[in-house]
C-alpha cells in the first residue's frame, strides 16, 4: 500500500530549486558514472576466468553454495550450475560472502605454497577491479563503515526503476518541505536524513552479516516524507492512497501518518527478511526526518515558513468527487458509482477518465442506460479503450430481433467495432442485413473493405477477394 501526502501543489513563484538539483544530480550520477559498471563487471569476470580462478575456486564454491542456497532452491549444485551457468560465475566473482568463505577455507591449496601465493595475487587483482564497481566503491557497507559512503550511497541506485521511483517520491514530497524550510536547510536536512537511514541500516542490515552494500536515496526520501507530515503536525491534510486496485484520496491529521510509516516498515523488516529492500534505512530516515523538524520547532521555530504551511490549498473538487466514485466501486456499489460518475460528467464535463470509468462499469455490470451510452460512444467517443469489447459483450447479450433494431448507420458502426474485437462473423451478418435493407452508403463500403482486410489477416483469401469486390461495387454506386 502506498500513502503519499498531496496537500500542496508546486508554487512556481518559489520553484523547488534544491529538489530539482538533487533529482538532476541523481540522474547524472546514474547515467554518467554508473553507466560504466557493465564494463567493470565484464572486466572482472574476464580477469577471473583468464587467471583460472573459476576452475580453482569451483570446489569451494560448490561447498559454499550447498550451505547457502541448497536448501532454499531444492536443487543440487550440479543441477543449478547446468541451468544457471552465468549466475554461478557472477556469484563466484562478486559475492563478498564467498570471497570471505574461500579465504577462510583455503585448505584446498595450502599444501602447495606456490599455488597459494598465486591464488592470493590473482584474487587481489580481481578484487581490485570488483571494488571499482559503483556500489562497492561508494555504497554503504556496515562492515567497512565510512563517513564518505554514508553520504555517497544516497546518490547511487540499483537500476532505472529504483532511480525513477525514488525521484518521483522526492518530487511529490520534497517541494513543499523545501518551501517551508528554505533551500539550504532543506539540503542539509535531506543529507542528514539519508545519513540517519544509513546508520540504521548499519545497525540492522539486510543481510545477517552486513555484507550487502546499501545504495539509493530511500533513506533521505523517507526523511523528507516524515518532515512533510511533521511540519503540518495535527492539521488535516490530503493524502493519496493506492492499495492493490483501489486508489483515491483522504484527509487525516498529518502526524498520524508518521507512526503508520514507521510501523509498516518495521513490520516488513521483521517479517520480510528475504527482501533486498533496506527497510531499516526507511525507518532510520523517518525517525531522522521527524526528529529534525521537532528539533527545529523547539529551538528555532522561525526557521519554518508557517505562512506557507497555513495557506489553504485550493480543494480539487474533481479529485474529491472521483474519490467518492472509487469508494463506491470498492464497496461493490456499482449502481451508486454510475450515478456519481454521471453527476461528475454533469459538473466537470465529458472528460475521458470519467467516460472510461463509466464504460468499464457498464462492461462489468450492465445497466438500463448502457445501450444509449454505447451508442453515444460510437458517435462521440469512438477511441475509448475497451469500447470494442464492451460492444461485443452487449451485442451477444441481445436477441437477434433486438440486434437489428438499431438504425442502419449505427449498425454499420457497431460492425466496425465488432471487427476491432475480431468478431468477423457478426460483422458479416450485420453487413448482409444492411444490404438486404438496401442500405448501400459509404458506411457499407467501408465495412466491406474492413472485412476484406480482416480476412486477409486471418488467411481466408476467398473471403478477402469477395469483400474486396463488394467494396469496389459499393464504392462505384456512391
């Protein structure tokens, strides 16, 4: 479940310079500096193989794998290696736990001093290359703690989605916090919040032995989210929620969300111990961010722009009304949801999101006004997603007499929609009925041509030629 504060909108008279700068720095670090990681990975693997370490360390790696992964996978090492040869090689090169394991259990080469010395030299050279990869060089390791990596890990990310997710959260929550605190204080608190997340991770790392390097701005962004709700304290503000298929808005005292954030991350930390997500860093960020605002309120409350916080945000009535619709849907009260959508259309106009909701409701549950709405969509909103499926479902629910009660022009439009849903036989039936009723307008010519294209794609060449000829004849009569 995602819950985000959305009380404020960006005030472009005081643009969030620091937020934009932080986003830009994170993107540049990822695109420029971290883009070289792939070559470093390849270089390390190539050196590892060229020095024969993949063969020399295979036996101890099998022992390590059986102890570490064997029970979890339910496979033998030979089976796993056969199915995942590249994963095995990569793990041998980059797994810190294995590097420590092979150094501690070195009996396989102790009997040969020359082999031992060669192994140590080659391993150190490969390890030197591995250590240039971004998360090893500047990620935060509980076992190799440093002030530098406590800051630098905040600007590294695991992949594109990790980066985008963090930057979206930073933008949504950061601009209001920056406006309330000012640029300089915001940047300082952002970095301190990230350091708080990093320190908590060092105390409660993702792996039991602290061998995993932490990267990402999640700790700092958790701090920003905590600062947001702590700044507003007990004032009721707007929050956006997304839980499975349900989305919407609600208002609640801001500070109530801080315990929710912390407890939810603690529960994940305790019960989701196999996750690669650093939940402890999130908890540390929340605690750091909230503490920084409480400290500022107590020692220097004038540093916070209370006028900005007290400005009443203009209520977005569209979003409030839309939330009522989603609540009705979540309660399975589809009749009320349809009524609320109609009221929104009357108030806000025929906006595509509203029409799409209405269409989806009719597709799911039908209704007495379904026929009129589907015809309206044919004429005015023909590009709505799912309209072809909606017409197919509705058409099949009608008896044969009812199917041909529509006006000729409407029947032709329906046939085209049925074709979009690959209902070739139904479209043919409609065209036949139209021709029997001597309706030979441009709509029929278009339908015949579309049937020709449809059957060509389906591989029915005789039908393709038949409808091509019919389309030519109908066009000639126009």
